[in-house]
């Protein structure tokens, strides 16, 4: 009963790595031979990897931004292009 409560709490806290790891440890007889600190360390490591691989909220991994010739924006200080009016604009 205590194990089921722990699993539910891990789910509520969205600690999916620890939740899955704990279920796997319970079904693996070799894991039961490990000391408490070793089992806890495995669960924490699993959760850390899970969080590192989880995308940030609001991001989509396959979205690509459009490419432009000049990513820095318009160049307001460009030299005059040949054929353009060389006269400075007048304020009328």
C-alpha cells in the first residue's frame, strides 16, 4: 500500500523518471538486492536524465525559423547603390 501511494505521489509531482524507475525496480529481483542508497541514486539519476531530455514547455523541437539573406535586419547604413539618386532627400 505504501508503494502505491509513493507511485501516485511521484505521478502527481510529474517525476516520471522516478515513477518508471521505481516500477522497474519492483519488478526486477536484482534491484531488490541493492542497498537503499544505491536504489535511490538510480532513481534520481533516471529522473535527471528524463528532465534533461524533456523539451521545454511551449517549444516544438521540429520548428525551423525562416532563413533570410540578412539575418541582422535591414542595413540602414549601406553605401549608395549605383544608379540611385545621389542627391540627399530634401525636406519639403
